[in-house]
């Protein structure tokens, strides 16, 4: 990283086009931000490339769009002074160099035209201030006034300005600091970390959508607990996720203690992150125990209990998703289901596994039974090697039993083998409660193993159940 020129890295045909276009209209321009950072880190280069122009970014974008073969469509955002071009797999965003000033109650800045240096110093971290020239006289030169390359080497996150200014002006940068630390494995400078704590209440002026976008990136990192611990240490966690903060701590009564469910949760999240990139399954791991705080009780006979915490937690998921503007759709319902069912396989693993219990598990979990098992296996956090192996072996038995029962009974996305319409036709019924009673009885008989999941056997069972209900078969059926 001691090189000062990166001309050979600007391989894509678009860079010379941008350079010539800038020269034709007489302005300087630079590639800046994430492209440069990831280039220095030898990471996969992002497809979104930021170009800063010392002049009009929109004018440069229009000139570039005319010069690119095929003349790609340009999107202009006059209110923000930016323009975007999509060319092949790339997203090119053009903006004029600017300086910003902020008011205390908003993270939307008052913007004025500025120099390249002023544009660099307004950015969040020194590792994102580095620019590479696209000007013909110094094409490929690295412009690094804040020693971003030095901080990259030291894996250090620093702000170009005094950190209290950086974070107070735009509090979303506090989330971005923690996100970068988690994604890149970097350390936040001590002074900067202290400034996040000092300015944490400023996060309230940031939209929930922006916060969740950053948090999702933390949750999708290889070791999400790094970011969650930083949120905890800086005091941001109770402002964003009081339900998680409420899990922290250990109480002791009459010599009996319960585990710290907050730190246990972080272990579960890290465990599941080794097994899946499914964002919503990671959310389920994060929230699987949130019902334990409101259901915690001490009983002199049995000690600490958390009765019904799965059901209570699943209800809390909706409130949390609504508050944080997370999607209130099938994704939320999936998280709710995983939280609600999170103890089911654990109970099965501890008890004698009956076919009936497995059938009910597969019936209730449907296509998400594999996700549920992944969550439960991640929930093994004991440090006792013997216990850990025993739990893993038990879950292996449950998995094998699921495969065996599913192959025989086909219960995922269960549909009654006898339809309501067929019941009505057989007994000459109009819509009535008897139809529901018969369908429920057939389902229960299948789950209990009394009859196979088969139309003919279910039809026979239906006739017997109808007879018990006093129904007569329609001779004209």
C-alpha cells in the first residue's frame, strides 16, 4: 500500500471515458469512497462507483452518458445535485464536490459547492476519504490528505474531523462506524468510540429505515456479535432494541441463578451465522429469547422459570418490527414462527421421540422445519463438551426421524386428503360446523398415526366420523 498511482487498477473502459468527458467540459474529477477503500484492501471491487466532480456532477454525468457506447439512460436528482448512470454491471454516481453544514434537529445538510479537500473532510471516516484522480495530468494518483491508507494498514476507524462534529452532524455515521468495524474487523479509535457514546441520543433524528439498513449489514456480517457488543458498549442498544437490553443480567435468589440471556443470545446469533446467510433466520436467532424478560419468575420449588416465553416473544416480534419499520409481511411471520417454535425440537430431543410428535413438528413448521432445526442447533451454547455432544447427537436423532416420517407421511404444507367440498357432497351438507369437525378429526387421526396421509383411508375415516355425528350419506353423491 505504499504505491501512489493506481492507473493500472482503473481497468474498466468507463474510467478513460469519464476522464476525457471531464477534460472536455473543463472540470476535475475523482473516483472516491468505497471503490478506493476496497481496492486498497484487495477486496472484491464494488459495482457502485462514486465520482466526485469539482464542478457540476450532473453536467459531467450527462457528458459521460453521451460518450458511453449505447448512450445509457441517466437519472438526475436535481434536489441532491447528483446523477446516476447504469452501465453494464456498474452503477456510476456523480456528485459535485461540496461542503456541508447541519442544524441540530436534522441530518439533512445545507450544501454548498466546495473543493475536493472540503468534500473529503465532510465524509465519515478517513478510509472513505481517499480519492484517485481521473484527470489527464495525474491520472491514477492517490489523493489522501487524511492518511486513510495508514488507517487501513492499522485497521483503524477514524473520522477526518473531530469525531463529535462528525457524529453530531450526521448521527447515522455512528451506526456506520459500528457496521464497518463489524464487517471489516477494524477497531474504532478510542476518541471516536467515546464520541459515539456522547452523541448516542442524536440517533433519534435518524429514520428507522436508515438505522435498520445499517443494522441488517451488521447482522449479515461473519460475526454479528462484534457490532451488537459495540451498540451495547456505546449505549445505542437500549435506544434501538430495549427488548435485547432487558435480557442482560443474572439474578440470584436462595442460591439459584439463571444464565445471562443477553450474552447467550449473542452466542446463538454467531452460531447461526456460521450455518446460514438467511437474514430473517438470523433475526429469529437474535429475538428467540426476547420473551424471557417479561416472563421471568422465581419458584421456590423449581427455581427460575420462563413459562410461555416463546409465545410472548412471538407477539413482541410484531411490536418490534412495527416500531423499527421492518417489513410486516411474510418475513415477519417467518421470524414469529421461528421464535414461537424455538423450543419444540429441544423438548423432542430431550424426550423419547414419538412419530406423533415429529409429525406435529413437521406439520406446524412446514417448509421451515430445516430452518427451525438450524436455529435450535445454534441454541447450543454450553461450554461442557459432553453436554454439547449429547445435544448434537439428540438433534441428529430428531433430524433423522424427521426425514423418516416425512418420507412416509408427506406432511409439509399439509393439505387435507379429503376436501370440504367432498365432505359436503358426501353428506349433502351446506357450509356448517360439522365440516370443520370432520376435517379436524381427519387431520388429528393422521398426525396421531391412526390413519396414513392417504385419500382412501381418510375417506373411510370421514364416513365413520360422519356416522358418529348423525350424518347420513347422500345416495346421489
